[in-house]
C-alpha cells in the first residue's frame, strides 16, 4: 500500500489563537468575543485570531484516504512554542517539499516512516512548523491503520512494543473563561476531571487569592448540590503562572496558598497546572521542583501539572527527571510528530510521572479521535475533551470515541487494563 497523491486542504480549528503575552500584560480589552488592543507576540496581527487548520490527505493506492490535521495551540509563540500557524504557508510547503517526498512511500508500517519524516523535517536550522509535522504524522498513522485494517490504538501498541490493556482514560474537560456555566455542564455529564478554567491573568485570583478560593468552594458546593451520589471529580485548575506572580515567585508561599485551595476542595483531589512560570526553562524547573518538594513535605495530595516550557520530548524528560511535576501535559501539537508525543508518554511513565496526553481546544474532531486511540494504546493518565471550549461538543467527540475504541478492543479479546497511575 503506497501513497499516490498528497492533498492540502485549509480550514478552521476548534477555537482561536490568543496573544498570551498581551493578555498577561493587561493589553487585551474584551469586547464580546474580540480582544482589542495591540498584539505583543511576533506573528500575531490581532490579539485574538481564528485558528487555522491544514488537513493533509493521503490518497492511497487502494483508493482509501488517510487524514491528519495540522493545528497550533491557542497560546502560540509563548513559552518556547512555534509562532502562529498559517495554513497558506504550510500548504505551499506541503506542495513543494512534502508531497514529492511522500508519493510512492509504503505506509504498511508507521513508526519507521514517521520517525524518518520527523528526523528530516523536524531538525536542522529551519524545521517545519510543529503543527505541520503533527498533522503529517497523524495522516501517516491513519494510513497504516487503513492499510493493515486495524484500529489506530492497535498499530501504536504493536509498533512501540506496548501491551495493549485498554481502560477508560479520564477526560479533563476545559471551560475556558466560562468557568461557571462550563462547570455546570461538566457536573451534569459527570466528567471525571473538571473544569480546567483559564486563570491567565493574576487579577482572576484576587489580591491574595481569595477569588480563586471562592471559586473552588463554589465548585465543591456545586458538585455536592447537583452531582449524583459517589461522583467525586478531580478539580483541575490551570493557573498560567499566576500563583507565582501573586506570591513573588516564591515556591514555599505558593505551596501554602495551594494547600489552602486543597482544603476548600475536599473531598475532591486537586490538580494545579502551571502554577509558576519563569524567565527561562531553568527558572521554571527550579521553581516547580521546589514547589513539588514543599507540597510533599507538608503531606499534600495536590498534583502539580507541567505545561508551558515543556514543549519538546527533551523538555518533558527534563521535567520528569527533575521531579518538577507529578503530571506533565504532553501538548501534542507542540511536540511536532506524534512519534514525539508517544515517546514523551513512555518517558513520563519510566520516571514515575503521570502523562496527560493533551493538546489544545484549537484542534479538530479528527485530531481528537487520534489522541484517544494513542492514549488508550499507551495507558495515558488523562486526556482533553478537545476541540472547543463549550464543553458539550468536545466531550462528546472524545468520550464517544473512547467508548467505541474500548468496545472494539474488548470484542477483539484484549484484556482490561489497570487503574490510574500514581506519581512516585
């Protein structure tokens, strides 16, 4: 089975791209869905722009069509990430560079072909945009599954030597700025990990963090009021470094604050994503490792989750080795080819760190389904309800695909996998 033709088709992502530097600097003025003001990060023409997607379609020799969707994360160009993704530029690169190299290639094995593509186009002085490599690798993985008439999860497990023991991977829903209505939707559907939220500016926490404490208290009471008996979702809050800003980047002071949040959240376990930032990755590693140590010394059960500044396989390995997180978000579009994300999940587990196979609300339905398959194959500890931030559509796509994958694999005789990993 070979590739006969390569097509590049432009479209829209599931959300928008925002200039996070402008937002954190207070230069973004909300006006409905618009963010007015001047952008700061290179590549942005406005602070908020529609997310662009490029679908790579591989027309195979048996007339089947494999697909991969190229997309970048919402906060492009921040924390070491590639700049805003432009579909028109990427389409020209597909036509000029990728298509001639791919036509005629055998797709019956995914890993060697995808790793060769990542090595060729992901390194050197001018690597292709991570979004472009992400979409290409999805298409190659899909092509192999089609060629061999297997589920994508089966291909990943087989080619990476993983025992396929499927289980219900917890889904983390994301509400964006609509933290109240979004949480209600999640509680109604008994989502396992809620509500993510977007605390991108320090003013959202309150002068000494009281606004965030009030929100966590509200969330706990809302679950108690409307959740069914036995429903105990994990509370996952993404702070985008704002706790560090609030407490002068002091890991001990941040730990004290988070323990106050933990008390408000009980009986729900708390996960705090990106509590601290820094001027460099070295700063972030040092501060996050100190925070993890401070929490553990106090007997806290909070999980610290790394995201920004953990953009590559090497970055993720550095966070894991430094014990700078209990869980790391493997933000798939940031890593380039999905081979890198697969290796990152395996590296997390080798180091006793949980792996959140995430991504961005900018992604597409196709990319979300591919993520579900990879997560099931590798035994990832958490996934996102991508695309979008309205909860319902993204959760439907991820949850329904997860149920379908598990049903198919059970019918094929695969044994059920173990429960959640616990960080060492």
